[in-house]
């Protein structure tokens, strides 16, 4: 009898242990799943708030664009109004400084801030304020240290060169890691070596890691300008010059637009010294270009433009202005920088953006642009009835 009782007691104890450990195991599994669900929910919420904060920051950038375009319109039209006065007053503190204050948009009058921030909403009664999205600070830098851009293959861009003080040199850099075929290979290749600047036929092989060949066209005018000045180069001055900048390991780091291939011999591209690797970031090719004086010699009222064209490959590029001593000259109102901070609930995102102001003048890329052949027929006659539109186009 005692043995039977002991066996039953031992069997009951084992069952209790199995039940306890099973319950503990199920509890651990349940808690683990709950923790995973809570973590995923937190990540989803954080991701949603992060995107909402980013969207709020972008809204601040768009309002900054509105302010800059409105200021441009007020200046171009010489408009006198309370709004234009507020806009001018809000941006007046920006010129000559690195950045404006956080409340520049509020001071201009185009938005209304509440407790130091602008809520993202269409109207005050659309319930959008319940989403708790706002931008808290938008700073605008009208004068920037450089101009940043990018060109696709065979694409061109015209950049107005307007400094906050006179300049005499242009620092041009191009081809970054964003232009490489793969970020795993940061080696920069070159189309040829030494003094060889031979060019392949259009459509021929130009490896992806070869920096683009840049065509840099410099155009300027002083306080007085005649169309014939574009072909003049008397007195050491010039109003129009072109350089073809060829990427090379053994090129120059500095040259002048007086090496214009159209005006001097030999008629060949100019080799530019480039780095063989982008492991340290930055740009592969950098050259300092000396600009000539305008024909009228008025360097203080220089109105200059640089037209860049990327040949054979794409290129991200950077432009800086320098004075005669190599000191930096800021670009004034060419590509303002907007620094916007957005908020969604208690999460913040910050966005830096460059703004192109193209409203003053539309720069044509070309008078005519074709992808095939162009045929032009001319007929000279004293009788307008003798004109014939027929003709033969040569391939």
C-alpha cells in the first residue's frame, strides 16, 4: 500500500512539474510575440511619423519658394504694396549673411505662425491640425558659397554668374561618386593618357567611369554692349569664349579662357588634371578658370553666364567664384538655399534644398535642336511667285 501511494505521489509531482514548465514556456512564447508586435508597431509608427515630419519640412521648402518668387515678382514689376514691403523687409536681413531667422516666412506675411510654428493645413476648419504636423523653422540663404547641379549626357545648363562682389576666376569641379557605374568601385578611368586628347566618334565606347568631357562657354557683357562684341577680342578683353575640358591624369589645374579653341591654335581640348580615385569623396576633376575682362573693361558691372555641356557621359558639378587673390566670392541670388525643419507629433526631420530662380529670364538652350539630319533650302528671287518649297535633302 505504501509503495502504491509513493508511486502515485511521484506521478502527481511529475505532472505538476510538466504543467508548470509548459505554462512557463507558453508564457515566454506569448510575451515574445507580444514584444515583437509592440516593436513592429513602434517601428511602423516611427516610420509614419518620420515621413510625416519630412513632408512637413518639404511644405516649408515650398513656402520658401513662394516667398522668393514673390520677392522676385515685386522687384521685377517695381510693385509697391504692403505685402511686397513685408517680403522685402523679411529678406533684407538675409542678404550678406549666411542664413535668415527661423520666422522669416511669418514676418513676410505669406503664412501665420502659431506658437513659433506653422501648422500644415489648407484651411483653419479642415481638421488637419489634429494630425499635429507643422514646420518649426525655415531659414533662407540668398547668397551661397557655390552652385550645385547635374547634367545628363549631351545636356546643357546656363548658370548666371552673379557675385556679391567682383570676381575674376571660376573654380569648376565635376564627376562625383553619383556618376560612377557602381559605388563599390571608386576608381576613376580616363579616355587616354599623357598628352593624347583624341576623341571617339559619337556613340563609340566611353566607359561609365570616365569623367565627362565638359564644354564650358563663358559669355559676358559690361555696362555697354554691342552684338559685335561677341566676336571681338581686342585689348585683351573678350565677351565670348569656349573651352573643351578633357579629363586626364596629367592635365592642368588652372587655365584661362584665352585658350579658346576657336581663337587659338591648336584647335584641341584642354587636358584637366583629375584624381584617379573618389575614395575620399568630392569631385574627380577640378580646374581654376581665369575669366577675361569685358570688352568695355567694366568688371564691376560684369553680367556673366556660364553654359556647361556634358559630352560622352553624365556629370554632377560644382561652381565657385574667386577673386584675383583666390578668395571666395559668394553667388548672390543664383541658387538660394532653404533649410527647413518639419515636425510630426514629437519627431523632427530637417531638409536642405537648393532653389533655382529662373523667373528673370528664360535661357534658351539652342536655337534649333534635332536628333537627325537638317535640310535647309534657300531661294533668292525678285518675284515672290517664283518660290518653290521643293528641294533635295542630303543625308
